[in-house]
C-alpha cells in the first residue's frame, strides 16, 4: 500500500471521530471500520471523476447505511469533490454541506439520499436495472459501469431488502455489487438479540453470487481482490460478506453498540488516534501534502477514465437525439403530437387512458421504462409489444416488479437517480402505503419517478374497504415536493403524463378504475386547476377532482334549473395550482363566491380551497362501485344539497 493510501485512511478515520464529537451527534463506528473499504472503492476500483461528478458512465456508490455519512464525506473531501475541512467541522449543522445523512443534490458526489435502512440497497437495484437497459440501448462503449452499495445489518433486516434482493436475483443484475458490513451490532446491542438469519444462504437462494470473505476489513489488497472477483460475475448480482469490527481500534468501544450511534468521548478519541498513528491532540487532522497527494491521484484516475469515454462517445454513431432525451429524462421534440385525444362523452377509465398515453410515447420518450407490482395491465403500465426486462432481454422496457410495491418504489427512485431513464411504476392507490417511504424519499431527493396509483376511490367496488382508498390522496398531498395529479378524465390524464415528463421531480398520478366520461379538454392540468364550465356572475363554484368533476357538471345543471348559476372547476393538482399567480387563482376561484368541493375521499385539507365539502370521512364498503359511491353521498343530490345549504337555501 502506498503512503498516500495509508495516510488517506488515517485521515478519514480521524474525521470519523472528530466530526461527530464536534457535532455531539453522529455515528463514528462504521466509518472507522470501513475506511479501508471505502478507500479501495474510491482509490482503486471505481471509475469516477471529481471534476465531473455527473459524468454518465461513472460507477455509482450507494451508501445504504446512510448513518455512516461521515465515511462518505471523508472520501469526497479527500478526492476533491468540493468539500473542505470547514464543511466537515460543520457536520450535521444548519446549512452545512455535510448533513446527518447523505442528500442527493445537496453535496456533490452523493448519488442517493439515504438513511431509512434498506432504501439505498434497493435504489442500487434500480440503478443496476437502468445501467443494463442503457447498455443494451446504446452499447457498452458508452455505458459500461458498476453499481456498488454498502449495506449493514439494519439494511438487510428491513423487509424491503428481501423484496429487492429477490427481484435483483431474478433479473440477474450482474453489474450490482453489494458489500454487507457484517459487524454484528445494532443500536440495541448484538444482532443475536433479534436475528439469526443465514445471510449467505438467503442471498444464494435469491440467485446471487455470494462470497463470505471473513475478517479482511483492514487488508486493502484482499478487499480489492474480493471486489474484483464480484465484478467479474456478469450473470447475477454479487454480495460480499465482510466481517468488520465496529469502532476498531477503540479499546473501549470496538464491537459495541456504543460505537454505533454515539460520539466517542475525548479521552477515547485520543487513545484511538494514538493506536492509528494520528496526533492525539490534533482535531480534524489532514496534512496538506497528504490531501494534495490523494486528490492528485483521484483527479488523474478520473480524468483518464472520462477522457477515454469521451473519445469513444465522440467516435460513436449513437443516436444523439435519443441519447440526449434519455439523459434529460424527457421527450424528443414534438413527442406530444403522437398522444391520443378523446372526444367529449367518451367513457374511459383514466387507468386505461394512461396506458394509451404510455404506449403512444414509446418512440417519443426514448427513456420510458414501465411496469407494475403484479398489476401491470390493471394499472395501465403494460407496454404493448415491448419485451420483458431480463438477462435474456436487457433491452426490455417492460419491468415486472412482482408483488413488491415497497421495492418497486425504491427501485424507481434508483432508476431515476441513475439517470437516462424515465421510470414508471403502477399499483393500486391503497397499496401506495407499501411504497410510501420510497415516495417520500423521491420527493426529498427530487427523483423523477412516476408513481401510477389507480383504483382511486370507493368506486373500485366490491373488493371493499380494505382496497378502497379514502385517506391516501390527502396523505400524498401532505408530502412536500411530491407533484400529485388526479385527472378528471382521459384528456386530463394525457395532459398529466405530459406534465409528469416535463416535471423535474416525482409525480403521483391518481387514476380511476371505473370508466368515466370525457368532460374536459385537459387544459386545467398545466396550471393545476381551471374552469371547465363557466358561469356569468356565479352564485356558487363546484370544484372537483378525478371522477367527481363529471358529477359537479351534472350538479351544476340541476342548480341552473333552480336559478342558481354554478361554475365548475377541475382542480387536478393542488400543488401546481398553489404555485400559480394569485391573479390566476382568483380568476378560477373568485373571491366572495361560495365554493363546494367534491372528492370521493377524506375531506381533510379541502378547507384551503372550499367552504363546504362533499367527501367520505369513513372507510368504504363492499358493493358495486356505483352503489358504494351513491350510498356514501357522492351523488348529484348531495352536491346540490350542499350548494343550497351554503347559499342559505337560495341565492
């Protein structure tokens, strides 16, 4: 091992103690133990260039054990990704570039927002899907990299990891290399308190290549050899089981839960530094010459790898328009022209309409990859004529995620954050609860994932209250940064798909099971809301989303017959509408005019827009959809009655 390598590992180990100590918060133990592993990845194995962190053909590293963020920050600092010692001194502080868990888009070199255990592991599976698909689409001269992830006991205990590992093994994702940090410690203490899994047997059964390499955590040459053996396996994902000692070489805290989540006391830091050959009285020790040497090494390796790729790219005959559209996660110029339009009065479920929109986009949105959680046809995410994504058909744009909503959501995020792909995944709205952690992280990280959530109300019918969502739409709207669209009909659904492709973050498309009439031209979607039935000097405005817009139109006709002028507004996206200029919002919802909102779900939140609400503040019931809607008050008579009551029984 060269001198700059030894010093780099020492520097990171010192930072792993000093930064949490200064913050009085953090997780030093894993970073201490895994500093050699991270050096092997950043210093010997991975293709990466600190001068161009978003270079398309770089290797990806996902720190699934995101609590060990100081390990990642230490090497981003050493490699020259823009972090400096002052950033490390500000670890976990307000406004710093070194938050408690890594955040995509916040710190250069961080690929994925991690922290909730198991999510990062599953993001890596999604990234491996994206890498293989892009390699098949554009060729290995341009796309030829690996996805690495570091996972701990917590990641593998979380249920999502079981779903993700099963999916990855089934797909045969040979460019995925996971390192399991088998340190035997969780916050409560030894893993023996709660787990006796045979991890090697489990992953072998999933179809992974597994190698238990034992206690080589401090042997960089052995670590490199083990990782390269895993990288050589092309027909299945690989798991390297590494037995480490959390907190090593701390005399008091090695192999203890104390090393996991508590900063070491100053006296223990001093003793441990002496054992590592670090000046014990020097905080944030990082000699300039050693840092410069490490950065020069990283810069030289990165520049050479990226220059070689650039030469291949410049010499290639790749379809540049398709390449650019994929990496922009958008469409070719004019792609929207191929989308369907629907005539007023047609009856079509919006879940069917999204399927038509997706299929019409296959040529125009070259990065589109879609699938469902065993509900592919039911949710409109079936791509006609497209092969199934598999080792035999790596070019397949149709992904069968199986009954794995939790993993599907996080895999979509991994695909989106890898880049080059516009990932779409479908399930029933009520099962969106299974993927809610992934939806939340999509919003937090700005991942361009499209969550298709169908069977959006009690209108789904006989399956009953276990499958009838009432509170889910409100809970989705509560997630900051999530773009939620519940289109009124097929035309709004097509517009919502265009909106999702143009949006720079995650979108949830909330769609109907039942056929509903086409009643709009779709224009309300672009601004979140719009008038679909105007009225001169209206007495009341009826506001609906989804299938209830048609209901509002029918109620408006009844009110007109009673001499009450009613305007009707479609409000498919609260977040988009709220972002419009106040003048536009006042045009749509005129001040002083009473508003009745109608939505087949909980009324929570509608007080923001309406004076009265027709909704469902209880669970549903097993009955044909039309019967359930009617018996629960989602009908014309109830809407009219609410409008009358709001107007005091008249004008």
